C-alpha cells in the first residue's frame, strides 16, 4: 500500500494550540485534528503546510520547529504525518473545510476526540510543551 505524505500544523499562540474539527464531508467527520493536508508531487513539506493552512484556514503561518513524523494505518490508507510547529503571522481564520476550530491549552487537549494519527503528535507536543510554547 502506498504511504500518503500529509503535513500538519501545531499552531501555537498565547500558550494555546489551534485544533480544527473535521466536517461531515471529510473522512473521520467530527474528529479534531492539527490542520494540514497532502503533499503534492514535487512539493516540499513546509511549502505544502503553508499552502494547506492558507487554503483551509485563510491564515499565514511561519514554521518554527518540527516534531517526529508518524506513520499511521487507517483501514483504507496509510499516511505519514509530518508535524510542524508554527506561528500565526497574518490573516483572519475563515474555515474552508472544517466544521469549527478552537484554541486549547495543554490541559484541554486530551478531552478532545482527536483523529487517531494525531494522538502520538499530541503526546510529543505535551512532553515538549514548555520548550515550544
């Protein structure tokens, strides 16, 4: 099975992280995730993430760090999730695909119903929280 490379952004601001809830038209409807999307042919991961966040959330970000990539097997596909820590540098959030979004502090994150592939990233984020936020 082909592994699909997907980027995701851990966007931090004022001690909180941005998460988006997948809409009914998306795979895993209702699940929360770190927003991002699939790499296009020949695209580098950071450029992909900046493009995807602009398309999905209408904001501009700057990548500030990377976290450990995760390979995750869903029933119909395998993804390689490439997480980047990012800073919101411009624009106003306007959701193109997601149902809603929210800013959550470290204590709130585990109460969300996250997409399974995002859970290992959440664990790494909470371990490194002090150094990242």
